[in-house]
C-alpha cells in the first residue's frame, strides 16, 4: 500500500475550517446552502450589526421592524424557515419547497451566528420552535393557516414556555388553561420570550389533564406583552407575555399535545431538542468570528517592534481557541450525521450544547483578552458582543448545569434532578 503523502494534494490550512471538514463531510448542495448563508450575512448583517447592537437601529424605527425585515430577507434568500420539515411542501407548494438536510440547516445556523447570536436565535425560534410545534402537533387547519406565512417570513411566531419562577423546571409552570364553553381561558405569564411581539404565540399551559400547547394570536383580549431591556442579544427582542382571562377558541388547542398522563412534557421538549441542535452549530459560528478577529488584530498590532502574533503567549492562546473551535465544529457535524440517520438522542444534543456553548464563551473571553481596550465599546470589535451573547445562550434552551444532569442521568441511569 502506498502511504506516501503527496504534497500537491494538500493545501495550507486556514483558521476557518482548519480540518477542511465542510469539504469532507458536506455535499455540494449543503455547501451551496452554506455559501448562500455566508453571502447573505455579509450583505445584510455584518456591516450593520455593531450599530444595531448599540441601539442605532436605522433605518428601522424599532426592534420589531428590524426583526421582521430580517426574517423576510432570510426567508427570501435562504428559504430556511421550516426547511427541515419533510412535508412542508404540502402547505407551501411542492414546487416552492426544497427539503434541507440537517447538515445544510446547521451550516446555515453557523454562518448566521458568525454575525450575531440574536440573528440566529430569530431563525431558530421561527423555524425550530414555533413552526416545528405547529407542524408536529397542530391540526391540518392550523398548519394550513400558519405555516405558509411563517415559511415566507410574512408572519412571525414565538414560543411561550419559560416562566418567572424558573425555566429549568417547566413541569412546575403556573400558567393555567381552563376549559370553558366554546374554548379555553388562559391566566399566567411567560418571560424572556424571543420575538414576543409575534403574530402568533405557541403557549404551553397546565390544564386539569396535563400540559397542553395553544395558539394565541396577537391582539387577543387579555394577552399583552412587555419588552425587556438587555445587555446581550441587543439586536433582538425578548418579552414577557401576560395572560389575564385570555379567552381563545377551542380550535386553538394544538390537538396532538393531548397526551397520556406523564407524557405531556415530551411535546415541548421535542421542540427544544430541535432548537438546541441549531444552537450547537451556531456557537461554532460565534467562536470562529472571535478567532478570526483575534488573528487579524494580532498580525496588525505592533508592540515593542514586533507584531503581537510573534509572541509565544499570543500564538498559544490562538491555537487553543482554534483547536476548541474545530472540535466544536466536528461535534456539530457528527450531530448532523446522527440526525440524518434518525439516531440522534436528546442526550447527544445536551452534551453538544454543554460543550460547544461553554467552549464558545471561553474562546470569546480569550479573544477579548487579546484585543485592546476598545473591545469594550460598541464600534470597534465583535468578540465582546459574541461573549455577551453566548452568556445568554449558556442559560437558555436548558441551562448549562441542567444539560450536565441530563447527560449524567444518561450515563449512570440515576437522576440527580
């Protein structure tokens, strides 16, 4: 067997995809999706994201306008919303729909979060939480009413699960839905709901028979929202949703969330698994953006007669960051392969989120440490924003410590919750 290494078949590795994983593991169609997402991010987001993060939303009047416009553009340029749902063509037109593989969808999430976590979160909530819930648990009438406009970005959906008393224990939710003549009456509240101004909310509430999912349309009497002011993911909107004797029609119950006792948690947890899958890929994008920024700066900045890149301490940090970024990318690719084969378990996703987001934070922190003091301004660099944003990602969609308990229970057979 000839084991001689032919130099002409190799190329000099670069910081972006050092192991050439995309070339090895992505199909031509998947790379096309990646490239389109990369082009979209460059033309529509990268040049404006620092200003948006600072609060200068021009040309938009408010955050909702920004989110709605970006959603329409994502839908138009990438056809990303609901793209992994096998029978979406039935609702949006077979000729208009192309099913997207898990790897293609993940690569798009990675490229979007290269620009900003809030932009990726917009897409994740629309596609993997809201649309997935309606597609998986809705009636045919509900799917026909909502999926086409959500797919095209004409309308937005949010996902109301987290409550003030603690997001890590959703079975302890206090929001109630009481069955009345002609429908349901909701009372309670949700917090930290991305795109809470949406046209329709998927709301999870306790009934006498267990937790159920409901569709609550914007403008329904008794339904109100209040937007939060945040120091991270500032270009997106998070809201508190309040329900006070909010009556909705009986047809607004998601019928397939009616489960046997003890099985009602599985419905919304399956939605979270879909969204967490995108998070695993997105964290790689944030990390890559930070590493590439630190490399550029270290080569340009001259101290004591030498570029920073000539310092051993800087190279050691850069290599550690690159190594962890590439490891995280390989984790994301393996999840895509498992998902495509129908073998992806929620514990796989928990360990991947546990690793990729936490490593992303460490990478962003190292890169912030290597950059000058104006990294703490809005105008100069991106690594500080990625560091702020990833702190939220570590806490949402299952806190870091909760995912450790999920994996711990899986490998020991003993619950520590």
